[in-house]
C-alpha cells in the first residue's frame, strides 16, 4: 500500500513516499522536492555475523546522468565508478547514521540512495540524507533514528535553509548539518571568514528544521513501518573478568600515559601480553579472546576519560588547551614550484604546490552542469604514515579529508583574474597522530605562499575534542581538548575541526558520538578553537607570511591582456590558423575568453612577452607614424610587401628603400628579412604605405629620391629602371594587389 507524508519548505512540497517503488528492499523511500527526486533503499543480510565489534554499514550514493537529461561523456557511455562528489555525499549520509546502529545487530547493512531526477535548481544531496534515514526507519532494521540533514547558507546577510544552487554560489557560508530531534550529530562546510556567533546561529536554525524533518519520518513509520528485528545479545561473557581487570588496570593506567605514540602502544601491548600469559588456556577460545581484547579497550576508555575529567591530564601530559610543538619549513624541494613541511607533534604533512595553466583546470561533468576549477587540493594517507603495511591509493578517507582541506583554503585563493594560474596542492601525510587534514590546511598555506600564490590571508586549522560524563546536555561535566591525538579522537565524544584566518572561519567539520552537544559546549569549543588557530598562525607567520616575490623559474610564465571583443575572430583566424601559428612561432599556448581576455602561457618569459606583442599587433589597428618591425613577404619590381602585423601588409615602394638610385629591390632586401618600417599613409582604399628606416634614415621620415630617379619620374622612365610608372612618383603601380 502506497503511503505519503508531505512537508512544505520554502514554498515547495517535500514528499516522502513508500510502497510503490523497490518493494523487495527492507525499506525504500521515494523522496521528491520540486524537480528533484531520490529513491533510497535499505537492505540487511539475512544472517548475523558472529563476533563483529563494528557496524558493517556501506552507503553507495549515486547520480544518474539521465536525471538531468544528459548522456555521460567519454568513451564509455554509462555510469561507472563513483565520482568524488558521490563519495562525499555517501560520507554525509554515513557519518550521522552509523552511530545509531547497534553493534549487536551483527548484519551487513547497505544503503543505496539514487538521484533519479534533478531540476538543477534544488540540490538532491539533502534529499538523499532524509530518504536514506526514512528508508531505514520504516524498515525492520534496528535503528536509533531518525536523522535528517539540511543545508544552511548565508546569502545577502540572511541565513537560508535548503538554498538553491544559485544561492549557494553567491553565499558567504555553506554548511550541511545533520542530526536527530535531540541534537546535532554532524556538520561540514566552508565559509568566507564568518564569525563564531554566526556559526552558532546557523546551527540552531538548522536544528529547528531537522526536528520537523524527523517528525515527518516518524509519521511515515506510523503509517507503514515494519516491526524491528530483535537484537541478539552476546551469548558469552568473559570468564575471570574481575580478576583480569584488577590485575591489568594499574599497569594499564601507567602505560596509557607514556607520551610518545608508538611507545605508548607498545606499553599497552606489553601489559595485555603479560596478562594473556596468565590466562593462556582460557584465551585459546576465540570468543574469550575477543572479549578479553574488548575489556582492555573498555579499560583504556575509562582511564583516559576519567583522567581528563578529574585532573585535566591528557594522554601525552598536556593541558586541555596546550598545542603540541610546531615546526614549519618551506622550500623543501628544489624543482617543485612551492613546498613546505608542517610538523605538529607526531603529525607531519609535506605539501607541494604546482602552478599550471588554464589547460590544467579540473573539468567536472555531472548532473549539476559542467564547471571548471582552477584550485585543486589532493590529500594522500599512505600506510607508512602510521608505521603500518597496507594498500596505497585513493579511498573515501583521502577524498573526504582532501575536500575539507580544499574548502578551508578555497576562500583565500585568488581568482583567475587576480592570478591566472591553475593551482594544485598535494598534501602527503608523512606521519599521523591526530588531524592530518588540518595539518594539510597549514602545510597548503605555507607551500602556496612559497610558490608565490597571493593568498588573501594565511589559513590554519585545528582539531578539537570533547570528553563528557553524560550525554552532552546541561549540567554534565565536560572537557574541551585542543589539538587532539588519535587516541583522544578514538575514545572521545566529538571530533571537531575548525580552519580559518585570524579574522574568521573558512572550514568546519564536526562528528558527534553522543546524543547532543549543548550550545554552551559548542560555544566554548569554538572560542577555544579560535585561540588555538591564532597560536598556530603566529608560528606559521614567523616562517612565511606573504607570497614569494617571484614564482619558480620552473613554473609556466603567464601574460594576460585584454583586447576588443570584435578582434577575437582576427586573433583566432579561420579554423584557428592565426592562433596556431602564433603558438608555434613563439612556443606558447594562448587561451581566449569571450570577454576579450587573452592569456599567454610560455615556458620562458621572453617567449610569452614576444607573443603578447604579436597579439597586441593583431588586435590593434595600424597607426600612421608608428614604427613597426616588419617581415618582407614578397618582392616585386616596384617595391616590397612587408607584414607589419599578422595578416596586415604594406608596400615599401622602391623609392623608399634608399637615398641612392637602386636598380632592383633585391639590391636592398630579401624575402623573409626583418626590417624596421614606418607607416606613412593609409590611402582611401585602406592600403598601407611604408618607408624603410635604416642608418641613412634614422628618424623614419623616408629617403629623398635621387636626382636621377626624379628625372625618371618626370620622363616616364620604365619600372624596371627604378622609376615610378607613368602616373608619376605618387601613383600606385597598376599590378599592385589591394590590401
């Protein structure tokens, strides 16, 4: 039976429907909003997997090109591997929902939200979050939801919920907020130096809408929800648990506060192995061994959290707001265009900046429409960064962390008009023990400045953590931690990353593992993050605080100019003939824009500058009295045709070649010779008359004809003897072609 619920948002109906499409899934919801539509399905495996200590959840968001009336580009005309955008949306769905599944369920869970239609006005990704949650909520899969997601932008000074693409484009802040009716559980977004107060206001506005969207899903479950499958509690318990705990706890407490990461883990491992020897017979059973390991995880959780809450003592001995030692280095690599090494404690990122041309821009072809990006940031997390063996490559983590770092820096990167280079930053994680994504923001800033990129302001990032003794509500004890370690991230209640300049926030990400975070906690975390960010910026500024005066000699040389729009055709020429010839002649690449902007890219400055002169020549009209460096194209009996600008030739009459009588033009000139000439006249038919400038005629006024040539002109001397034809000295030869 088909069931629907409707909620009006910004004058348009959001509709959640079930019972008509994908009826064999555990749960399926068809969501529509204006011209956008998403079908989300939720399925679980038929049998639980014993001994799982995690939630085996996969989210596979995908966009069909037909949703926007498009056919995929490229050789293969079908959707294939996920695009970065699809992976990022999958993460937006996964992160707020994963903590709400119970580990004891033990079955694989797969969510497949698919965009089936888009009006290219209203983004479908928020529909995907809502539909995915609703599909699980009405299914028989146990779930402590529902959740909902909304996008909030600041447009023209006003906060707008669920903005259009056009509003997003001109916004000064864009964040995606997800949560339950009890509180916010995830935030991600970017901004153009917004204040902490505005961020709090946006979160509060988002949560008000989330409450309505969760109520909508509750109504749909009342109409069509399935009974939930029962959870299977663990059938086994750890034998000798109290004895093991008593023996291990004090030793583990000492090991947990060894400052260095690997030494600390070795200490914990040594305690575990020592106790395991005492209970070796018991631990031969795989189930008992898993429960033994889980007990040690539980004890670490208690030790670290109680120490922070009771004494303010952290894993490595720092205070709550203390930031690890920071070291910044630039110009690490000789042949790259910009490089920096940013080290914060045991987290280290090598950031490398490469400057390219407009031909290196990233082209996106998706259902939102084609677009180009001139700023790219790619993040890598090789296994050696944590001292492990594993596969290398680009996974969801790399794409997600790189996206956050890119958004944090994007607002400070100059526009193409200000800096006509394509900028690519690659952040290689060399060591990791807490927030390599924020280290990538810092390293990216340093490497771009060293490369000469005129950033508006330096950007730094910091990761914050939270420890509470409750659910994050008023009255609970809590501690906000600055610059968290990996262990504090793993065992804490919140991972909270903030990037920005000294004047405001540019990047923001938050994942919460508890039911909610009160406004008081949020404000304290933001204020503390600001102090930490300013501290990091001060250290970075001591290393480099302004762009290098010169870009690398190995970077492309770029020259930009603007010509009249009606001259673009002349520059390009028929079939691109003119522009191809210029590129070949000067060893450059030339790009033209519809507004008349011409960008020239060369390996050498000299090549680019010479090509610029040639382009200006094509785009300029010949000026009487101006001296040009021309090329002899054709030699006739009566003179030489000289090209002064690409496609523009003029005649140097034989009488204008020398003060002395000459028998033939080839006595003075050869085809292909470059000579200085002066434009002396443009006749009524638009033909150009030139005079040759040589050592005899340094000012370009043109040589005076000899007495003999004068006599020849008066007596109608023949052309092959150096005369001017029967029309006299000032008459054009009849066989001269029109210009």
